[in-house]
């Protein structure tokens, strides 16, 4: 039986595949049920899902769980729970109950483009109420957490680099979802928020509308309610082929870091920035911050790149104009993440640089970026990671030789031809 017949379809092999991942999954790959059995099981799941969507059983189940677990501290909402075929990101009870090797179309939630790797275009939230159920999990969780007694202090709403997020137009005008969101953040002891926002679109007007949603003050006011914030991660979608003509929104107009005196970790990902604004924003972070992650950022044309921004940060640190009031032990560690080059239309794959950045900024190390390609990392610098496979980490030497290969051929040689 060929791998194509087994329905693997190269197991989404635009994705990265490495030996340790394959070794851990081979029993599942080659223990698939028949096509008839898989189809019947999939139809049962669809029927159950339609029943849930037609009623309120999901809301009632979540509310029941919140009441039964009064010490619950964290809630995660994500469209990426299923991860990839064979390797789910969150092995929920439903996913664990799947037949071994179950091959099925990977569902993605929220507003997600089915036939492209580009982000969808946010629709105006209040004008299209019939589309709100695309965010049913978000709406349900916010309603319950805002209205039921609970101890939840950590809210994670992440897309794991899938090109989607919470519709940013929720912050355009008054709506129930915004009110619930602000109420959750206002609760005493709230300490962590990870939020992925859907931004952009196909036209420049779409992007400008998103900027207005971020800069009207409503998002900033809601974030400002979390006076005890310790960890904040802001992820965004942005089509790198759609660059705005004007300046992107200043980060200071979105994130009220001056109100977060306990903030310890700040993360920004997938946003369009200018170097000037980003460096200015870093200067405003409170003294409590110990770690900063900047990843998959898009620099405004003509206003910076990774190489020059690190050079500027190093200069300011040496001149004590940035974090000069801190001793060596309390200066923040900076992590930078960039996409893997030349890997085609994929998401979630990247190179993360930690030690090299710290050695350069605070020591005598070399800048991990080099001109004339100041946005690319040199081979041998950093580690490769995969947002949809958190256990994967590999030194960045040469991804073309040890990370990407013909997996059909590998699987056949390694497993189908075993003695």
C-alpha cells in the first residue's frame, strides 16, 4: 500500500519533519484504520459538532467546569488544538479518543483562510453578527469568565503562528464581547495575557481600518485594567506584501506598559514596526521586565532592520541611555525570532536567537545579523523551533540538509522496508 493510498498526502509535508518526530509517531502512522472506518468516524464527529453548535452544551460544560474547579488559574483558547496530523498540539480527551492513526482534515478555528497561507480579512464585528460564531470558543469563554466566580488569572488566546487571530474590529465599537474581555482583565490578580489579533487584509484600506481599531483607545483601556500584569504577549497577522505607506501605529498607543509595574515578560510577534518606534517603546518598559521576545516582525520600508536595530540597542546600552539604571543582573534578556528562509509557504517554523543576542548587546560578541542581508541569520546561529511542535528544537546549521528532506522516501526506506 503506497503512502498516498494511506491518505498521508505527505502528512502536510510542507511542514517540517525530523527523525525524532517520525520515530515517535511511526506506530500511529502505520496503524491507520481503513478509509471506510475513518470516514464513518469523521461523519460521527461532524454530527456531534452540529448538535453542539445548535445548542448551548459547550457553554454549559465550560461553566460547569469553571464552577467545579475553583482553583483553576489558566484558560487557553486556540484554533490550533489539533496541531498537525498524528501530532496534536493539545491532546484533549476527544483527540485522545480518536482511533490510532486516524487521518482527517485538520480543523482550524476562528477566521481562517482555507486555500491560502495569507491572513483572512477582518470583517466589521458589529455589522455581521451572523459570523460571530466563528469565534464561538472565545465568546463562550469570555461570557463565562466575566459572569461566573472564578480564580482564572492567566488567559492565553494564541494561534501558534497560524495566520489568524481574534478579530481586531471587536475593539471598534461597544459590544458584548469587548465588555466581557475588559471585565476578565479587571479582576484582581489577573497576571498573564497572550492575545493573537487578526490584522490586515488584501487592500491598504483594510489595514488602515485595523490600525483605527487598535488606536481608538478601547484596547488600551481594557489592557490598562490589568494592573497586576506580569506576562504579556501580543501576536498579530500581517501580509508582508501589503506594506502601509504611512507610519504603523505606535506601540505606546496600544500597550499601556506604564501601568504595569509588575511586568516581567513582554513579547511582540507578527507586527509591522519602525525601528525608531520599537526602540523608543523598549525604553518605556518598567524596571521589573526581565525578558523580551521580538519575533516575526516586519520593518517598515526604509525604517530599520534587525542588524541596525541591534546595533542601536547595543550603542544605547553602552551609553547608558537604555536600561542604564539597572545592574547587569536585572537587565532584560532579549530573544529574537525570524522565519526560516527559503522554506516556501509555511508557518510556525523559525529560528530563535538568545545567547548570541545577549552576548552582542551586553558583551563582546558579534552581531548575529550581517549586511548586506540584515534580516537573515547566519548558519550556526540560534536554534530552529516549530510553533506546532513545541518539543522540537534543533541547532540552526543547514535546514536544507538536516531539517527538510523527501519524507515519502524516508518513510518507505525506514519503515515499510524494515525486516
